[in-house]
C-alpha cells in the first residue's frame, strides 16, 4: 500500500496487531511483552487487575515504543 493510501486510511498499518487476554499477569503478561518485542502492536485486556494492567501497558510501551 502506498504511503498516500496509508495516510488516507489511518487504521491501516503494516505492523501486526495482537490481542492478549489476561495480559496483566503471568503468562498473558509475558506473551504481551514478547509480542511487543517482536514488533506487534499489542492490545491487552484484563478482568480485575486494573493496577497491574495499567503497569503492564506502561511497561510494554516503554520497552517497545511504536515508531
């Protein structure tokens, strides 16, 4: 896709997107970090771990920022 077409459609991106459920703790958190390190944009979900999820999102963003 051309850069002009990409600019016209801001949600189109060459980066893969991963949705990780339960990403605030344990295996989900490790998976989210690994996917971000591999170049994915990562969406995280959680059920009850609001504080941990916010910390995870911040850590993932700091460790693998989107360029």
